[in-house]
């Protein structure tokens, strides 16, 4: 049976060693886990650019974007607002 978003986020944070809200890589890891757990069609790819490796999030639908943004929001207990696009620093491709 699937967990609620709150349960998923709380468990994922608990199982992550020293999760920090200001750690973008930890938030990206949480997004990857959500994509896998909820069996989403969105995916993350690493692209080699002149500045180094950049992670790009390919979003399959607006529903999946909203779900992943909610996962990010729930992980930020301090009341800050950050969307999945903010986590990926604008490196998002939408297929909808």
C-alpha cells in the first residue's frame, strides 16, 4: 500500500543521514526517491556541459511537477517555499 506524501517525506528524511533543508543535493536525492517510489514517468538526467555535470529534471506532466514540488515543500519544515524547479535551479524540461 502506498504511503501518503507526509509519511513518505518523513520516512525518507529519517532514513537520510543528517538531512539538511539547505542542502540542494539532499533535496534532489529526495526528488529522485519520490520519482522512484511513486513510479512517476518524470526522470532526472545528468548532462555534461562546459561548466561540469548538470542534473536536469524531465517532467512528464503538470501533476507530477506539482507532486514533486509538494514533496520538496513538505521537506522544508522551516516554512520556506521552494519548488522542484528551484531545487533544480531552472534545469527543468517539461513535456506537457
